[in-house]
């Protein structure tokens, strides 16, 4: 039962969560992070660290799209295990609806 990164991470991309992850299961895209479901040990330490509340347990209803996206992107994006500065406009996008359709990028981030 892994945790999953959801829509509110898009364009916010806070990395507080990666710093506390004991198994380094976060992967970085151009404008969001994902969790590799086969690497996550379900410890939950990442969830309260996310300033955008963009991490949820996979037991919540309605996360099927996000579970698939996390699994798919974790296979092609680079691993990230160190905190980086968030985008300058992160607060502007925090809580904004419709971010997936408007802003999601399948391009990889820099990773570590």
C-alpha cells in the first residue's frame, strides 16, 4: 500500500518529502514528483511534510489515475533524494484546480 503524489504537486513541486523518505522512492519530473509504488514502504513520513498536501495513501478513493501516473513516470524519471528549492511561483499554483490538463509535463526533471 504505497503513497501517491497527486495533482496539487504540479507546478508546486515542493521537495520536503524527498528529504524524509527512508527508501528514496521519489522521482522527479519537469514540474512534479511521483512515488515509485514498488519502492514505497508505506511508512507515511512524506505525507505530512508536503506543504501542498499533494501526497495521499493509495487507500483513498478516486486515486486510480494518480496511481497509474506515479507508476508510469517513476519508470522513466530520475530519482531524487535531496531537497531543492521550490519553483518561485509555487504558492501561486498551490490549490489551483485543473492543473493536470493545463500544466502536466511528461518530461523528466534533473534528479540528484
